[in-house]
C-alpha cells in the first residue's frame, strides 16, 4: 500500500491544458505580430504562464506532468532564441529568414543571367530575401507557425549545415516522391514499434521501473544493463511521433495546396523539409550524427 507521502495531490490540474493551449497560441502570435515591443510583452506573458504551469500546477499523473513539463520548458528556451534574443537586439522577422531557393530558368546560360539580374542594386546577402514584415497578418501567422514548428531550423538560414544529407543514398532516393516518402515513413514506423517493444521488454525485466521497486544500486549486476531499455523505448516513441506527424503534414499540404501537381522540384522541396530525426545506431560516437 502506498503511503500518503508517495501520493500526488492535484493542484490547479484543471488549468494545465488551458495554460498549455494559451502558451502555444501566444508562441505563434508572438512571432507573427509586427511591433517588437508587443512581441516582448507576449514573450513575458509566456514566461509567466510557463512558470505557473511548472511550479503551481500538478496532476495525479506523474508521466503526463513530466512529458508536458518538458515541452513547456523546452518551448521557453526555443522562444528565447527567436522572440527574446532576436527582438531585443532587432526584429525576429528580419533576423530569421528562410533559405533562398535558386530560380532556374530554361535556356542557354539562363540561370546565371537571372541570378545576376536579381543582384543588381542590392547589397550582398539581400538577394531574394523574404520581407515577411511587409506581408498581411495571415501571411505572417503562417510564417510564424512554420518557424515555430521548425525546431531544427530545417529550410531556414540557421539550419545545421548538411542536416538533410546524412541519410543513406537509398533512403534519399526513396524520399524524392510522395509514394516513396510514405513508404519510407511506414517502414520507419515499423522499426519504431519494434524498438519500443524491445525496450519495453527490457524495462519489464528491471524491477526498479516498478512504482515501488528497489533502488537501482540494489540490483544484481546482470540486471543493470536493462536500464538501456528506457533509452530504446524513448527513441522509438519520440521517432514514431515525428514520423506520423511528418506524414500527416505532407499529406495535408498536398491536399490543400495541390503541390503534387506543381512539378518534381516542388515535391522534393516539400519532402526535404522532413529529414530523419535520428541518425544511425552505427554513429553513436557522435551526438550530432545521432541526434539531428
């Protein structure tokens, strides 16, 4: 029987979901609004709501609180880069831009001539720069949603160099078409399920994962390696969420914008926005290669 000190007493648990929804809404709105001063006010509000959620709320479900709490805390650090640091020193809508896509023109030396024309009368680095701050609110809101959702900066100037070229050649070839991309995601989802199953079996063997199990240092030596099951299960579940989300996002974009009918290059650009989340187990010697 659990003692009273082991029981979690709910505190403001009915406010947890509304506060999280408010944080999501304000995070996107804070990137979309035009006045930098208003952006600072929204950022300060997000800081207060995050503090309230992390220190003033609690439910009887430790796993839910842990998972949502990680997201709330991580969101603060991500917004600090975009809303805090950029807007205090300038303007996030001017400091953070998408990667420029080269415009290819069919014909003899057409591409070179077009690029030269675009550069006339502009300072270095300004060619083709997206002036999102001049766009209507709806366009800025869509821009903000895409930026907020791109935690790794895929498709933006601050993207890690070479991020999208780390998957093997076979995987890159399969991901160039919509059908190939969906097939690759289904295959990856199957691997995630298998990985989670193996991790779960290892955790079931370890009594320390039980609610009232023994301490880790009290185990026999041959049981201690099973703690790696938590790592395997975590990777499987995190990657599965990413895989399903990427497939739904791509299918939604295709359905809404009809990008599938706009040509091969547009489809490749869309699929290129979703590189693999994790690297190979054979590259565990490098954090950057494994955690992308």
